[in-house]
C-alpha cells in the first residue's frame, strides 16, 4: 500500500517540509528512502526514527532532486542544511554511528565507516546554525529546502 502526498503537504516530526515540486510517496520499499523524477519515496519506517534523522533522509533525497545522483554530495548537502537550519546537531551522530557503521556500501554508497567520516567532515565544514532550536520543540524550523522546481533526473537513487 502506498500514500501519495502532494508537494508541500508532508510533515516530519511535526514540521512541514518541501522539496520544490517533488511529491512524496510513502511505500514499503527496500531502503529507507529513494528518489525518482519528481518524487521522494519514503519507507514508513522513517517516521519512527528520531526527528533529526527523518529530516536528514528527506533532505538527502531532496538533494538528489536538486543536484543529481552523487551520494556524497547529497549526504554533505543534507548534513550541512541540517546544521545550518538547526535540526541536526553533533549529538545526532550517535544514532548515525549506531545505524550506519556496519553498512557494507555498494556501487553508489560508501561503506558505513567512510560514509560517516564524510558526513562528519561535511558537518564540521558547514556554517553555524542560523536558528537555535528550542530543545523541547526540535526541529524548530521547517526544512525549507527548495523554492524552485527541482531539475528532474532519470534514474532512482537512495
């Protein structure tokens, strides 16, 4: 069973999110998230993850909508966006470390330890947060990722 959510109508952890004109499809897929031209597909398991992680995976897939299918660039853009907007903090890496460290990697994704090192490097290089989140209401701001329609690409990615 799948649910199609129009662009701008998705809420993650109580915060509205949008990626240009990309709609969101919630469906039981083999990965946590993936993207197709004009659509971000989220596994329902995403909604049980911590708020910062939900926003990270959505932003990662949005990066593919906006910039193409390079996994490291999508990771970097998502983590820097999270830092800048205040919904991803250094302590959120605890969850990432636990969940990603044993991933073997594949043709598109680095093995877990290398991917984590890249994420931490991008986080360190990112700008300071524009907004200081209120601890009890985190994430405090919407993932205002894109105002323009994203470029559409021809192959799925996760």
